[in-house]
C-alpha cells in the first residue's frame, strides 16, 4: 500500500547536493512511499485524500479547511523507507517497497494528480540523497495510506 507522512508546515524545502530543488511556504510536506502492489488508483486516491484533508484553521481557528481552501502548496518527497518492516530484528526489510521504475512512475502520478486537483506542487528529486528542512506548523503530522489501514 502507498504510504504518506503528511505534515502541515509553515515552510519547507528540499536540497540535493546543496541545490534547492523544491521549496514552499505554508502548506503540506508529503513524504511518500510506494509499495510493490500499488497502482494508478492508489496514487489518485492518496493525492485526493491529501489535498482535501481538513487540517488548516478557519477564521475561528478550527481545523476546517483543506490545502486547496487554504491556498497553501504541497512539497512531495519520495521516501521508500516508509515501507520498511521493523517487526523482526533490528535491520528494516524493504522487501515490500516498489522497484524504482514503478515507484518513480507512481510518485510522479501522485504529484500530477495533486496538481490536477488544484494544488500548487513542488517536489524533491526521485532517488536522490536529499536534505529536507521544515517548520512543522501546529505541529500537525498525520499518517495516510491508500488502502485505509490507518
């Protein structure tokens, strides 16, 4: 199943070899992991869930607004380690993570779908060693997956 860690941020950026490749102000940082069994529908469903989560404050301070309603942006960073299985031993197994060609295609599909739905998007660089800097707003951090496990 496709997994995401979604963090409401005041700002964030991702750098590769010292170069900023993606940066946003207020919005969401989405760390995205793709599993072997994932497909186009998983990417569409999770992107839709992410941009429509009501986790931004309205005029009264209640969490009633989505990313789209708040006018924020989304920075998406590939994170295969979200598929790590730590149930046995001390070394995570990444056997359930999708192979790179599939993972990259679905990562790109997630970003395309979020943009199609109206989110201003930025991204990291798939497969690169990245540095992610963020200011967590709230803090608000949620775990999502494409099949409703959590």
